[in-house]
C-alpha cells in the first residue's frame, strides 16, 4: 500500500514537470485538459491496487458435545419372597408295646392250618388283685381261625405251666363246639393261693397230646 502511494506521488510530480514544459501559447484551457489527460493516463498505467485479502479467521468448529444420554433408571429386582421355614414333620413316635396284662397271646394267631385260634380278649383284664383263697372265674374269648371245627368232644383245655390253682384239676373238656371262623368262650375258675405274692398260670387247647392255642392269667395276692 505504501509503495503504491509513492508511485502515484512520483507520477504526479512528473506530470507537473511536463505541464511546465508546455509552450505558453498552449497554456490556458488546453493546459488544464492536457494535465487531466496525463493524470488519467498515469493513473491507468499504475498497477491496480489489489487490496490485501482480509485474513480469514478460521473459526474452530464449536465442539458440540452430545447431550449425555440419560441412563435408564435401573429397575430394581423384585424382592424374593422368603420361603416358609421348613418345619420338619414330627416322626410318629411309636408307643412302646406295653406288656399286655391280659396275656402276651392276645391278638396272635396260633396253631396250624387245620386247628388254630386267636385269643381276642380276657375277663378280668390286667393283673387281678385277689384275697387269699378267693375264687376267680376267668373267661377267654377265642376265634377259630383254622379250617376244622373245634369240637367239644375232641378238644381239651389243659394246664401248661405256672401256678396250679384251677378248681377241679388240670384238664377240662371244651364246654361248646366252636365252628371254623366263629368265636367262643373258655371259662376256668381259679382259687387264689393262700400266700401273698404274684402268680401266673398258663393253659392251652389240646387235640390229643398236641397243644395249639395258649392263654394265661396273672394275679396278686395281698
């Protein structure tokens, strides 16, 4: 820019100097026209002033930060329902088998296919408390579970073991026939011993010399 101004100034000085050289006869109106023409030619001959390009400021691109994506709210896991406390099922306690005071034979099948019985009950039950010399009638209810009838003519009631205290002896006839599958009663009357203490007597049904159905009785003499 500075160099262009100097050139223009030098050109103007030259024009003025040339104008001074114009003959006086041509001075006046022509002189002015000549000067304007020379100035115009001089200006035209000068290199066009090219304006310096305006420096372009390259703007750094604004960093566009993406909006943070909002993380989804964590869905809480469903609360587990606690399992009910396991209560162990109590083991069924098997009551100890009590000594059957009516006799260990109660409810048991005895005998063989042809001649057999089950003693269902006894009266009186339990261990009987007796006075010295007391008469005690005892009845056993039995069921014939054999295939043969228990005929009173062929079946006897006989002593096996224990205290001999039956009134009338140690062997008796069956008082009634008990058909197969039926029930009947065996009755014996005992006399309590004279001496205090505990006593047991055991008896059975006999067919000839073979016993097949046992039953017992216990008492205490006070």
